[in-house]
C-alpha cells in the first residue's frame, strides 16, 4: 500500500514539473510579443513557482524594475522602462518621484529656482520643490527679480512701478528707501537738478541744491546770469527799476538798495535777506554770500552730515523714513527689532538678514522651518 502511494506521489510531482516547463516555454514564446498595455513582458520563474510577467506602469516594482510610478511617461523621475532618471528619487511604488537635487542652491533641469536652505521658508519666493512663488511688486519685500520695493507701485520716487531702481537713484532696505544718486556740484545737470555750476554755493544763480535761483537764468555749461534790469524784483534782488533806471541812489546796477549790506550780521528781511551770520560763506547750516539760507536739514537734499532729507514736511521720523535731524529713522535692516511688523532684525551686513547664518529674512520675518 505504501509503495502504491509513493508511486502515485512521484507521478504527480513529475506532472507538476512538466506543467511548469510547459508554462515556461509558453511564457518564453509570449515574451517576444507584447503584454497588456503595449508593454514588453518578461517571464520570471522563481523557485519553480508560477511564472510572473513584469509590466512597467502598473504601479508595482517587479523583476528588474527600479521604480514604477503607475505610468509610462518619462521625464517625471521614472522612465518609460521603469528605471530611475538622473537627479530623481523614487521611494514608493505607485507614487510620484521627487527631484532630489532641489535645495542645493543651483538652478538646474526642471527647477525654476533654488535658494538652498531658504526654499519654502518664511518670505522665500522659491518653494520647497524649487518652483517660483508669485512675486508681488509693491508689497514692501524685495523679492526675486526685484531690485527695490518701496511698498507701492508708483514710479518717479526712485523705485519704478515694476520694482526696478530708477536711473539716478539708490534704493536700500526693506521696504526700500530711495534717495537721489545725483550729486549737486559735479557740474553735470542730473535728475532733479535744473542747473549745476560745479559748486554748492548759492547766490550765483544756481542754489546749493542745484535749482535755479529766482531772478537768474542758467544755460547748461555756462555761468548763470542775473536778470537784474528787467524791472521785476525777484530772487536775491533788493530792487529793480529796469535797466535804464538802475544805477542811481535808489537801486544799484546789480539790483541792490544803496546802503544795505548783506554780511553785516543783521538779518534785514525787508530787503530779502533770509539770514546774515556775518560770514556768509555758504557752508552747511550757514548763510550764502547773498544772505540766503545755505545747505541745511529740511531743504530736501542730502548734504553735509545728513543720512536722508525728505524736506521739512517729510522728516517726520516715521518707520522707514527720516528724522527731523536728517538721520534714518527705524527701518528693517538696522539691527534693531522695531516697527509694527518686524519679528527679528539681524542687520544688513553679509551675515545679516537673509544671509547664510541669519534666521531672519530680508523682510525681518523669522524663517518658518517645517
């Protein structure tokens, strides 16, 4: 009885092996064609078990596949042959692959941007997957592609409507503070100037702030000429009876009242003097040779020891502005946490806000690490 059972068992084993062999041969023939979905099939027999076919694009890693993201499209990390493409990482079968070089600070391949460790942090304009985050000109934050942002989209103030620094201006800080880059007294008529006679002394037709003084005319490249003699009292003139009458005991040929003396240390407002310090050398904070105010804080021109000057009406000491003594008021980048919206402030040096070791963004916001 036992011998019969053993004989029967041997027959069944031989039959199973024959089926496997037949299945392998049939599968081998099928491998030359195409499996479902038009993909090439590969016969795999493991330990004499039922044959398997590797199908790229089914969301399962089979046989020699390195990845399978559920599709047969390339350039998404997993190629049409289910091999991992360079620069990608594919962790889970059936899931999308991820670009593995995003965050190295180098913009390459499919990346739109790469700010390194700042990707996706705080006010960064580059996302954690190296895609550009929408930039808004006029929000007060200097973002990718912007050279300034003064919190508005109006041009003519140094920062143009597209957040580019306008010619003749310097813009710094966040929000940006823009000041004229032109230098009065260099002999070149630049933005904001109506004359430039090569000096910053007033009383010669071109004032200390390079604006034409009343009663004068200034041609480019030529000395300014006093319009004394036109019969109109204007600018530094004390009188003007007209060219034919000037030069008598009432009005001199240079339109001064005989006997008056600019420089005597007495301010005679009745004859047009704004000041008279007796020196009248036109120095900063002093008086010009024709008794008009020289360069001073509040005249709207940055000169002398001033850091800024928005004019007497504009030097209000507000955040991001200028103080009454023409010094910069509190601003993002001064190294002091102040203002209503600052969360931090590491200053504006190489390792300051937005720098490699700073935990504070250029907008004085703390990086959000997630």
